[in-house]
């Protein structure tokens, strides 16, 4: 098969990772990088002398040799739309857009032109998250009762978005992939402790059918760095600690058993089950490598990406609703994800 030619727009924080990953993936070749800062392009040239460099992203859209565009920069909606309109497949940074209207515009454009639109929800492509999804999908932990995540640290304050658009987007993308159903409502509270700046701490509670509940805590103002998710099931429980160097996933044979009639609380007996803990073997391939390979495969085979435009839209809709709820001090905001659910 022909090599998929990649153009990367932006070589700031995430751009170097994208260039490296696509350069290492079989069947892909980065042939051009665009960035308006010349010093960044100099870094590309020193490491990848064969790559074409330009300060004008339009050069990438106009290049007929380029099959796909990856854009990690904050203005990615305009760039992604222009790339799709130029007939290029697109890998776009998360969150996909700043509004659901923009997200739907990209989805429509990609569908109209039969192009691959994929969102860079990187955590979905980690071995740990894929193992969690497998444990849920195979009912290895039974029925899922709750999803609880904490993502906190000291820094990096953003001036244009609040903490949920910066940090909770990761957990929402993981939740969207792992859980078997989609939430129907969200309640969120948050607070800013820096004058005239967006919220730096927030709590999101998401409600599902069948008594499933999810809670996400994000914070830029914490004394320690925590990246931990817990899944509670009727048979087993899972702890995912992204900062753990080896045993990122631990499965606990713990839970409760209820005996007696629920109508008579005085006759109900709640028993506690404590069994073994085990840590499954995980695929340790770098997530970005797995993601880049998946992007190339979707282009070649015409497959639908795991993190497609619809997945990006669902996450954006939750972020919008959570932002609305924060402004109204936690008022429950209903979600309509059915029309974009897989």
C-alpha cells in the first residue's frame, strides 16, 4: 500500500510528539510541518532535515502530496475545517472544538467528503484504559455501579479555559470509551481563586440509567499530583493509577452481598466480600504510537476511529453542560447524547 503522507500544523508543546510518532509508524511519513515561529521550525530541521517547513499552514492544505493533517494547536477548529475542505484526513487535538456547533460542522464536512476525522483522546489508546474497557465489556467486574476519578496537581493555570476544559476532558474521554452507556444529566460546581481567571477547581457528577453514577474531581491548586480512577462493579472493583510505574491497573475481588428482603430494612443483611487483588498484564506500547497507527489504518481501510468526531462531540456537549451548571451553582443540566451515541 502507498505510504500515507502527513502534514503537522504547530510544533509547540504537543507537535513534536505527533511528528515523532508518525515518523516511527510503518506506512506513514511526515513530509511537512507548519509553525508561525521560525525558531520552532529550526528545531524540526535539526532533527528531521528531510521534512518541508513553512510558516503558512495554507501551504499544507494546497500540497496535493499530503493525505492527512494533524493539528495540536488551540485554533484547531479553523485549521481542521480548512484541512477537510482541502480533502485531507484530520487528527485534531482535544477538546475537539469549543462548541458543539463547531463539532457538528467538522463531522458533517468529514462525512460529506468521506474523510477520516479523529480526535486526539490519547488516554483511550493506553494499555491501561483499554484493559479497563475490556473488563467492563466482558462483565469481568459485573454491573458497573460507579466511575470515580481524581486529576489534580499544582499548575498549569490556563487563561482562556477553565479546569474542566483543560483536565476533565481527559476523564470524560476515558469515561465515554469505558462505560457501556452515556450520561443523561450532569451537575457541576467550581470556583476560581485567582481574580478574573476561570475556575481552577471543579467537581462534576454525571447521572446514568441503571443507578450508574460518575464523579470527576479536577484541580489546578492541589499540593500533590494525583491521576487515579476507580470503577466499582457488582463483582469486582478496579483502581487505575496513571502515576504507578508498573501496576497501573489493579483488580480487587471486593464487594458486598445483600441478603433478605429490601422491603424490610431490619431483616436485610449486608455482607462484605474480600478476596484477592491482581494486576493484569498491559500492552505497554506508547499510547501515541498506538493512536498514530490506528489513524493510518482508518485512512487505509476506511474504518471508523475509536475516538471519532461523534466521540469528540459527546465530550464537548458534556463540557458545555458542565460549564452551564457551574454558572448556576450546580443546577442539573440534561444531556442529549443519544443522537451522537455510537
